[in-house]
């Protein structure tokens, strides 16, 4: 019996490799752009390559700007105001994104002082927010969970944005262990675009932030137990959505709702029952095995301990379901 416990360990370890992940591709309008596998020898891309699928931890981490050790990308996509941008995130084994708990936010920054974003240092960026996505409905699943079935996260380039070179920073914040300070997992990414058109929209100076800089580890949306009170309003970290994005200065308070609505429409291709099934499994992963390496080894320990106490077969089944799903 002890030998079967030992056999389980490789299964558990291989399942944690597939947690975390990166931004694998981006669609802009009708164009599609591939990203580079973290740490692989890079091909030309508009997506800045990172070197590690693990999350950025700590709100003062310099990698909060564009992801783990993000490198300049060689290409820039031509885009237009009003284009839909779709972000396709994958796990460490290129399967669907696994986390389902926490917000997604999109920022942009003008690549100032350079001819192209392919030579722009993101630590100089002045970021403004263009989208916040929380739960699909109060107390319900998070918009992030729609990506567990392979759907992208979508954002619209502001209709009236002034032309120029911009970084688009799409960020996932996984909150499954965020009840502990430092537990929040940040997954930022940067995509390089050149926007055409003749718009005049721009953020105001007080809507611009630095990243890192705009977040604190104790922010109510970063140090938060989202499980104990799911109906509580989620307080997004960082600045509000820039007022020009919705064409009026009073619109910023309604953006979280409109953002969630637009993306929930994008992820409903499967049959309803299939979606529910997948969501249920994913919820189990994040709630029962929240902390990746740390908690997986805890589970292994618990299995071994439980096992030596000759607990029932039922306990075994529960543990197995958790680790494999
Ligand atoms: Cu992860």
C-alpha cells in the first residue's frame, strides 16, 4: 500500500507543471499573432517573451510590468481603434488556462521617445486602464474561468484613441491563495501595436500609473479572501478605467459591468452542460489545491499520512480527483 502512495507522487508533480502559464497568441481584428514559448529560442512576434510560466509574486516586483524577465519583441502589429483584441492564454503544457479565480485587467501605455514599441523600455511606461473584468455575475464564476475551455479574453481598442505606438498589457490576477499576504499571482503580458486612425482620445495625467507602483500587497483586491464572501463587490487594484475609453468622463464606474458582459459572450461555444462540468472541475483545482508546489506537497503529505493511518478508500478517491483534474 505504501508503494502505491509513492507511485502517486509523479502524477501529482506532473499535474503542477501544467498550472500557471503564458499568453500564447493574440488576435487583433482579423489578424493572428503567435507568442513564444517561455525560454524557447524566439521567433519574431509582437508579444514580449517571458522566461518562466510561474506567476509574478509581490506587487513591487519589477516583472509586474510585462511578465517574468520579459524581452523586447521584434514586431509590431498594425491596429485600428475599435479593433477587437483576443488574448489566448495557455497553461505550462499549452492546454487551456487553468486558474478560474480572480480578475483580468487591460492597460495600455504610449511607447514614448522611440520610433517603435519594439525598442521601448516598459519600466518607463505610463499605464492607463482600458478594461476591468471581475465576476460574470455577483457571487458567480469569474470571467477568467471562461478561458478554462480555451476561449480567449477579449477587449476592444478604445474607439477614439489617438493614433500612435502602444503597449497593450493584459493581466490576469489569480486569487486562489490571496487570503495570505503575497499570495496573489500576477500574470502580466505585453503586446506591441501601432494604432492608426485620427482619434483624439487620451488619458488624463491622473489616470496614468507605474507598474510596479500602482499596487500594494495589502490592496483590498490583492489581499482578499474571495471565497468567504463571494457576493462582496470586488475592488479592482490600480486606477479606474480611463474616462475617454467610454467617451465620457462619467462612464468609468460602469466599465467593470460592460467589460464582463462583452467577454462572457465570447466563451459560450460549448454546450451549457459541458461548460458547467468543466467549471466545476476547475473550481475544485483552485479551491482544494490552491498553492501549486506548496499545496501539492501538502496534499502528498496528507495522502501519505492519511494512508499510513489506513483511512478509507473514499479519502483516496477525493485526493486523486483533486490532483488529476
Ligand atoms: Cu498557476
